[in-house]
């Protein structure tokens, strides 16, 4: 048998669009001992997670829990459970992840209608309402912040519009929860999902989700308990969710008082999700959001001081990731490789029409801090100077001014 050395990943400062460097407390929590899925410690921890994420989401929703899997697992569970085959779904598309919502809805056999705008813009709320009135969808599925373009779609008016037209409102908050203002109840959302690997400062692999009672009722109306654990009186809807793993009715029953077995809870990821929320709430939800805003503003000031151009509609930018246009003379992949090889710093490019056109630099979660921003800008300046002229020290100084001005 081949003898392998212990796993020893290289040190990286992850300053791309995600994943980011996990908070040390989260990593420590993940090394805690495993317990059985019905151990009182485990069920108590699940209850704690539900209470913590109600605060993170700013909601009173009873059905606030985790879907085991990456953020895409939460997206698929929400759409597959809320949309019946043949129902209409409206998706505003302003980047790669709007296309993802549309595809997942199509795979759920929905009739999908898209509103598309050029990458770098968001969809006007007035246009969304016009399309809701025309299409009459059962669900409006919206990406809150699309990291492919770094744009944030305004959500605050959509809840009232959807309620007026009898439409469920779902938001994908994978890239925004914890680092941008997000008010699940205040904005009238029926469902929202996220991931840990961005502003929440954890690893990918668990997807927080919250459902309003209106959304939970839709899920319950499609309930079916699988053979082998079904008891007399258990629901057997003919209109059941076609995915077993992503059936939110079963997952809600597993997290509820009955603890009806569905899968074996991912214990270490539960610990991680708990610690992500605990760290955020101990610092203070509003304080964390403000920290992301300052770090993002500092990074923007820094890249602009280096002579780089920020991509997209500045009025609708996410606070936690910025896209900068790659300047002439700076080979896109060579610069990224040099940052990784020489400074152990990762930044990203993008997808589709923006691939090779922009770099995406994240300031989120544990990395939304002064030293991470200044280190990244100093390294970027040094690498860029190998290819083009940039102001010496300008990026670091401009970013430092922002931090000083914010008292950070």
C-alpha cells in the first residue's frame, strides 16, 4: 500500500469571489468530536442553529434550518419544493447565477420566463413588476448579489409587488448574507438561501435556508413521507417533490419536533454553520455589515488609485466583491498566477462575457479586514509593475485613508 504524507494544504489568502479564508473559530469547531444524529447534544445544536439563523436572516420564520450541501443544494431544494411541474417561474438575469436559477427551475419542469439585462447592470424594479403582471408566475426567483458581475439586485420593493400579485418571492443570498443589508421579513421574502463560504466566513458545504409560513404551506401541500418510515396518517401527496434529497417537506420534518429521519446530518458542517452565525452575532449583525462596506470601499479606492477601472453600475455594487477591468498590457492569467505563486494571494476572473476581461477581488467574511485589503493591494501593485506603470504605493495609501476615515 502506498504511504501518503499527512494532508498539508498550502497557506493562501483567499481574496477572490469565494470561497474565502474561513474564520479560525469555525475551523476549530469543525474539529470537534462527532455525535450521533439523535444524541441530545446534536438535537440541541440543531435547535441553536435555527435560533441563530433567524437572527442572521432577520426573520421570525419557524422554518429556518440548513440544507446539507453547498449553496447550490439550498437553491435546488427551494425551487424544486416550491415549484410544481408546469408552473411559471420568472427569473431576472443579470449574470451567471440568474441563468443558474432559470436552469434549476427548468429541471424542475417549470415554465421559465427570463428578464435579461447586460452584465454589469441590474433589472429595474418597474420592469420586474411589468413582467409579473404579464407572465403571472407562481414564483419570482432572484439572485440578490451575483458575484459574476458584482451587482446587487434591489429586493426591498419586490415583496410588496409579489404579495399584490399573489406570487412567491425567493432570493438567492449566497454571496450577500452577512456582508450586505438583508431583511428577510422586512422585505417580504417567502424563501431565501445562502452558503457559508463568503460573508459568513466558513467553508462551502452547508446552505442556510428560511421559509415564510406561506412558502412552508406550499411545501406541506406537496408532502410525502417515504416508504420504510411512513406511519398511519402520514401525507402521501400525488403532487410530491420529485427529488428525494431536496424535498424540503422531509427536511422540515427532520428538523422539526418529530425528528423524522431523512438523512444523516452533516455533523461537522452543522458545527461550522453554528460557529459562523455565533461569530457574526457576537460581533453584531449591523457591525459586520458595516465592516464589509468599509473594506469594500477601501479596496475600491485602492484599485482606482492604481489606475484600474471598476466594472459595472457603481450604484448597485455588492459591498463585498469588486470587479476591475484588466488593463492593456497586463496579462490576466499571468498576474493572477504571480499573485498566487509569489504572495500566496488568490483573486478571480469571471465567466462568460467577462472571462479574461475583469479580475474579481473579494473582501468578505474573515478577510474583510484592514491587513488583508492592504496586503492584497501591495502585492497587486508589485505584480502589475512587472507589466505596466502604476503609481508607487498609491493603492495602499488610498485604502488606508478609507480605513482611517472610518476609524478602522
